[in-house]
C-alpha cells in the first residue's frame, strides 16, 4: 500500500503570499518593514500548518434521533397567514409530556435535514445537519413537529413585514401585523394550526407577537432554556421560549425544554433544578403581591390600558394583593439598554459574520459558515430594518468604538438592581406587553420614516 503520508491532499488553508501580507499589514496599521515580510511569512506558514492538523480531527455535533423527510415549502393556498416557512412532519417518542401535541419551530432554530432561512435571503439554501437541543427535547417528550415557522429578517423586527418570504398576517385581522420576530409561531398557534411553538426572544420577539395575536408567550429566565443550535443574535440577550394557547400548555412546554445542556450552552449554570411548572399553577392567589407598574402605562393606548387593567383585577378576585407602584427609572431603562442590543447584534451578525466567540460550548459551524458566505455575497438583500440599524452601528463603531456598548452592559447591572429592590416587596410587576394594538401592515407606498407600521424597535 502506498505511504499515505506522501500522498497529496488538497490544502485546507491557502497560505498567504508576501503581497497579501503587505496589504494586511498596512490595512490594520502594523506598518511592517516590507523587507521583513518574508521573515513574517515563514513564521505564519508554520502557524497555518496547525490548521491542517485540526482539520483531521472528527468534529462532535448535536444528535439527530428521529427520522424525517426534508418536507416542502407550502403553496400560498396551503400556508395560512403566510406563517409557515417550511412544512415537514417529524414524529417523536410514543410517550412523554408533549404526547399528542403538534409543534412549530421558529426558523432561527436548527432542525436537521430541513431548510433554514432565519427569515432572510442571506441564509437561503442552508440546511443544518443537527437538531437544536430544544428540538430533541420536544421530540423526546412525544411532540410532533410540523414545520419551521416564518420569522423576521435576521429576527430583527417587532413587526411582521420584513421576512424574505413575505409579511405574516395576524389571524385576528389579516390586514394587521402579527408581531415579530416570532411572527409565524404566534400566528399559527393563534389560528389553531399547531398546539405549541418555539419562539426566540432578544428584546420582545416572543412577547410582542404573543400579545398581538392573543396567545401566551414566555421569555424564560436567561439560560433556563438552552440556546444550543439556534442562530445567535446577541449573546447576552439570546433566549428561546414556549408559545401556546393556554398558560397550562406554555408551562407544559417549558417543563419539556428547560434544563442544563451539559455545558454546550454557556448561558446556563450547572446544577439548575427544573420544577413541575404545571403543578405550580393555581386559581388561588391568596398571599400573592402584585405591583401595577405606573410607568409601564405611560403613553399607553387608551383601549390597551383599559383592557390590561380590567385583566389585572382578576388577580384581586383570585385573592392577590394588588396595588400601584412607581419606578421612575423604568421610563428610561429601555432606552439606556438599546446600545447593547443594537451594537451587540451588529457585531455578532454583521461585523463578525454571525459568529459569537470566546465561549466554551457547541459552535454551529455549518450555520455560521453559510451565514458568512451569504452575508459577504448579498448583504444588499438585508431588510430595511437591518440596514438602518447596521448603518447606525457602523457609524458608532467607527467613531466611538464600543464605548456605549460597554457602558450599557455595566448600567444593566444597576437597572436590574433597581427592579430587584421593587421585587423585594412584590412577587410580580404587571404592565402592558405592548402599549398599542397591532398596527396595519405597511403598504408599498409607505416610507420607512413615515409609516406607523414601519417602526423598528420603538416600543422598547
């Protein structure tokens, strides 16, 4: 047999020539003496040899336990509210918490063998080879996955008109937005086409569509539900959460998907204990202290305020102590944290080509590589929302570096402390999820600035 060590293999990394290194030196301000570039090249060539060694190692990935077919993109007549991105049919275990429940998976979460788009042309054509941890847990508990639900372009809108496959319509009034970015998940649950759905939430993307579509959505405590195998947006605010028609079903799904993921998601802490959330539900709220956050109703639509306050009185009827509480900081807290959300998302998804780094855990390499290639070749296909935020963040990065991102992350601790002090007195704070009803979907003639429907993230 031929000596394999002498056999030619195509190089995994093309080594740079001296001209490339000269340009890089100038571009990043190193100003290396051109006469010394050859010496630097020799050192760099030795470093690059390590990449070939790494490439020979088998790469651990996430398991795929249940058979499935790729499915199909539904025709418009078979796609209620334009809320499906892709339909399939994956049957899980024969028993479990979710036995008999049909489920939709937001299209920023990987389902092996099923195309994934993250709402944007940037990722079009990508098919993951692994199941996200929440997908495996749903199937392990007997859930039946019927497809991928449409989401907003890069999950970066609270409205429902930016998805590359078209606007998602509200089941209660199809001229209005379903809310975003988990737009398809909310619409399909509200319309009765699935029992449960996975949503993703960085700054309201489970809660807003749940509110506008009239279902129950939960943004869990940070790290409670593993984000493993989902498209990262901003590491410090990434969440996946359950969406359902009822509080019971929402609690049931949380039981199924919550819990530590063996170190694959660094957002989590080991040793977390997951209670039986469904057994904690009760119609008797005797002893519960409910604070109505006064500032949460500032500039609120009259009908929304009336609806929410009428609902709050049901807490009192069930035995809770209900009273108003004031926290003036609330009026500015959201604005103060916007730089962390915007700049962090820009750095992860645009500047760093979709790659969150510097953590121990699972890296969805095929997803990130597909994202990087798509972004480099067709960034012009991003939505108007993504373009507006990216332009602003590129300006801030060039002129102010990460000054305000870092300050926002530091200020976050102070803001959290203020809320925690209020929560020493109250078990729960109550306010509207969104201060106005679902807006009309924009028309072709609407401008980015002028249309009431074309808001970006203004309600935060």
